[in-house]
């Protein structure tokens, strides 16, 4: 069972998925199914068109970015080392992932296939011999 909690520690939803699993145990398809069931139970399909899901991705990404805005590298290390503040980071990152998974799920996008395809394109743009140890855009290499 997987339980969702509100900020006060109260259970607000329960789904029949093993909570003890981690990244090494779960597939993207299983994650997309989890998101699908979560949304179908709430009748949210009507709100999840590509435009609104893309807006959700950007909004949640901005909330993640806001945690680190105007922070020094030392501040960022402190955020990630602090259990409470790093929990906030994990929550915002999970919100971004939710929208990515939901976008892919509602639009029939195979994330692994597209990711491998895009890595291939980026491999051509950023050949190791030109890009290793360099933080430059491909047209500046």
C-alpha cells in the first residue's frame, strides 16, 4: 500500500502499490499507471490536455528552482543536507515528474524510447572529444 500524506501527517489517499519499492524495482510504465489511476479516481482527465500539462511542468519546475534561487553552492549543500529542506526539494521534484509522466501517459509517449533517441542526438551534438569537461553549448564547441 502507498499512502499520500498532507503537511500535517494525515493520510489523504491510499493506493494498492508497494511502498517499499524504489527506482531499481519500478518501471516507467508502472509509474505512468500509478499516475493514470490517481487522476482517473479524481476525474481529472478533462483537465489534462498537452497545454495544461506543459504549464504544470513549468510551474512545478519553477517551484523547484525557487528553492535554490539566489543561493550559493554552500547554501545548496546545506539545503540538501537538511532533512526538512531536502524533503521540500524531493516533493517539488516529484511534482515535476508527475507532470512528465502524466504528459507521456495521456499522449502515448514512450519515455524510454524518446529518451534514448534524444541521447543519441545529443551524443552527436556533444562528442566526447569536444565536450568532455566543458560546459558549452554545442554550437560553441
